[in-house]
């Protein structure tokens, strides 16, 4: 595989789409060697087909704010690859959302979903709508207007969106309500992350964070280490960071930092159950300020403006917020402060420079497509329950989630272990996901 030429051709076709190109380059670097061992892939032009989405939808979303003024946003749905099942991936509402970001997320989702062992293809969507500062009524009207355009291209066996940044249970509820009104279909798996009284799955809100900690647990055990008593720094304070903090406490770890766009909140004695509960209120407030934690719990939490979670000394760092949130300088700071394990809970949370620094230092590092797959895996379990018209207990869902994360870790170890014994989890996740999707594409012919 000529990675340089493939990237050059992609950059010419998609100039300026930096997140998408970064994600593709990482995967190509990982799979090039094994790709060359399969001439049938090259003959069928598998990689050239795999790096392009099946289709990209862009649409206008018009809604009315509380002042009665008409507002217009852009909405998107990227159906990236459906070789192993219906398109599956979240919806992101954030002012920075664009096609490049969603193509990167859809591409990542394709491999992540393949790793879960469930029959789900990769997709992603969202809008440049900014929920910060919006009233509940405004968010409802936007969600309804968004679904008015989206409903024609999604379906329980076609494309199944879920939540992501800026889209939680409230937003899923508003969109699902509009979908059922338009499609006249009820209690279906067309959206996941639903409420418990209308088709949702137990532990779905916690699943991304829970699954991440299960993966970290396996990674530490493989390295002969234990999470008990270790200090963890988390970025963000949304659903993902909340679930990760909850499970960290349950497993005996100590969360010493969470962060937001305004700065970092340090908790030297560790986060408490009350603080974790308050994270949900912080997210629902739409203020997007981590400083609120220090205001609510003076003496237990200290806020520092303009700093990241990575400025706090820790054993384990978990990026839980956004792509490229941990850069090369952050990596140096973490290493200097004694951090010996990093797991991306956000999608592509670390820049290539940061990843190289971690891998050069031979510390434990695992990529988002493996670490955070518990969220989409539990979405897949929600789809299964909807299709069967049943609801599993929390214990049943958690047992399945445990098995899936164990299976993902085993696949990463299988494909990522190097001759010197070092486990390159990035290569392991990329190769395992790629082989499954590539084989499915090959067997289904040139379509």
C-alpha cells in the first residue's frame, strides 16, 4: 500500500478536511502491512472504497427562538459504511460541527462498531447548532425541526442515530417524539439512548464511561497493574466523563480532576458521589462551565481558569471530551508528572504528536475506537431489545457489556502485540476492525 499516494489523492479531493484526513492516515499507517499480505483487497480496491463515505446528507434546519426570531442552522448525516449492518453512530450538536468532523467520526465509527462484534455499520451526524445558553423550549423546537429533515433517511434497519456531544437523553426524547409523529412507528430502535419508559436500555447513559473503565481494567491487568488507589484525570463533565467517574469510584480509583472549556477543577481528595451527581446538573444547565463544581463544593474542589486536566498530576489520563484535546505539549506535561497510562474515551482525543510521545515512552496507550466502544455496543444491545420487544435487567446488560469490552481488548492484543512484547493498541484496534469490514466488503462484491 502506497500510503503517501493515497493520502495525497485524498487531500486533493477533500482539501482542508483535517480531522477526516488525520483519522484516515492513522488507520492506513496501521493496516498497510497486513493489507499488502492480501492481494485480493488491492484487486477489489477495498481501501480506496473504504475511506470514502457511502453518502453525505446536508440539509437546512430552520427554527424559531424564544424571542420569535427565525434561526437557521445546517444539519448533516454521514452514512459512512454499511458493509456489516445498518449505519450506527451519534448526533453531535456543537458550533464547530462541519463535514470534516463528521466524516472523521463516521470513519472511526465504522471500525469501532466492527470491534463490538455486533452487526452495525458506521455513521455520524449532527448540526452546528450551539445548545449553550439555549432554553429547554428552544432545544425542543430545534430538535423537532432537525428530525423533520432527518426522518426520511433513518430507520431501525437502515440508519440508527444516537447521542453524542450536545445530545443527551433530553434531545433524544424530543427527536424520537417527532419521529414517531412523522413515521407513525412506535417503540422502535430508530434512535438509541431513549428513556427507560419508551424503549431505552438500562445503563445506556453510563455505558461509554463504564465500558472505557472495563477496557482500562483489562489493559492494566495485562500489564500487571491495578486501578485501586490510582489517581485519574478526566477531561469534560458530560455523560461520558460522568460514567467514567462513576465506575472509577466503584473500582477503587480516585478522580482528581475534571475540566471544561473554562479551565480545570482539581479535587485533591478525589471526587465524591455527590460531585458525580452534580456533573449531571452541570451538563443540563447548558452553561458549559466546570467552575460551577468549585462554586458548589468550596474547599473540596479548586478551579483554575485556562488550564487543562492534564496539568494535574495523575497516574492515568482519560480524555473524555473532544477530538485532539490532548496535544504534544500536554503529553510532555503528563509524562513529566508521572502519568503511565492514557486511554482515549473521546474520539481521537489525542493528536498524532501526543500519541507518538506516549508510545515512544512505552507507557500504556489505547485509542478511542477501542476504549469508548461500550457506548455504541450498549446502543446495539438497545436495538436488540427493541427488536425483541423486551427489556433486559441492568445485570444482563452489564454482563454483555463486560463480555464485549473483554473481546475488544483481546482483539487489540492479538493484532497489536509487537516482537518486543509491547502492545500497540492503536495498531491492534485498527487492524482488527479493518479486517472485519474489508472481508465483508470483499464478499459482497463491487457495489
